[in-house]
C-alpha cells in the first residue's frame, strides 16, 4: 500500500468525516482549521487520514486533531502522521509539540506515548466545559483532557 502524505488547504466532506471522528464539535473544528497547517494521508485518491497542526505560542505547535479512517486503523498510519508532524515542526524550528486527548481515549494515549509524548497535566472538566453534548467513550463519560508534550532537539 502506497501512502502519500501532503498538505491540504480546503477541507472536503472526506476530511470533515475524519476530523469529526477525532473531535465531535464542528464548531470547535472550524475554530482552528483556518489557522492551522492541515495534512492528509491518501491512498490513491482516497483520503484515509488527517493531522492538524496549530501554532499556539512562539516555537510551539499543537496537534489539535488526528484521525485515520476505520478501515485503515492499526496499520501504522497514525504513527506515520505523527512522525511527519514532528519532522514538520523541526523544519519550522519549533521547540515543543503538544497534544491533548480525552482521558478515556486509551488507544490514542498509547500511540502518543509510543511517539515520544509525555504527560504534563490534566485539564479537568475540559470536555464538560467546552462541548454541549455529553461524550461517552469506552463506556465512560469523557470529562477530562490529558495534556502531553515533547521537546524537540
Ligand atoms: N489500542 C492499543 N494500541 C493502539 C491503539 C489502540 N486502540 N491505537 C493505536 N495503538 C498503538 C499501536 O499498537 C501502534 O503501536 P506499534 O507501532 O508499536 O504497533 C501505535 O499505537 C501506532 O498505531 P497506528 O496503527 O499508527 O494508529 P492508527 O493508524 O490506528 O491511528 C488513531 C490511531 C489516530 C488514534 C486512530 O485510532 C483514530 O483515528 N481514532 C479515532 C479518532 C481519534 O480518537 N483521534 C484522536 C483524538 S485526540 C486528537 O485528535 C488530538
């Protein structure tokens, strides 16, 4: 399988399907999309993954959204997207890359630690405060965000 990773500027329906899988609020997704570097993974013409990089502070990028389509999960695409993002950050002379995920997102927490991210703190009640709808994941109500980061050298 040949996977192509490249930038995109205009989000299509296929991008939104993935973006909303990682972040269920269209309002929140739209709030960061236009300010971010948007990267897609494609097999042929099919978009199978996205990763969105938002510059937050000087020398700091945050991965605000990452998703791989169901049929392609567990095949290393998520890791390829994160490694691409880390390389992108180095090329743009960033010093720190951050990421936040739900405390209930066990797979994502596993992946991020495998890619070198360390936990920094918990943003308690982040999801209860910022999302109108209750989010249930792995049979647990999602309330807290785990904040993670890694320094680039
Ligand atoms: N359980 C255990 N381990 C996992 C899981 C899981 N559910 N998912 C990934 N991993 C581990 C794998 O074992 C793998 O380790 P290895 O390389 O040593 O074998 C490593 O993480 C990389 O896995 P990939 O196959 O590269 O991950 P994948 O392509 O499946 O993408 C992702 C992971 C993006 C989390 C995908 O499952 C997904 O799209 N989920 C739905 C959307 C989502 O939850 N996104 C994250 C929200 S947080 C945010 O966007 C900032």
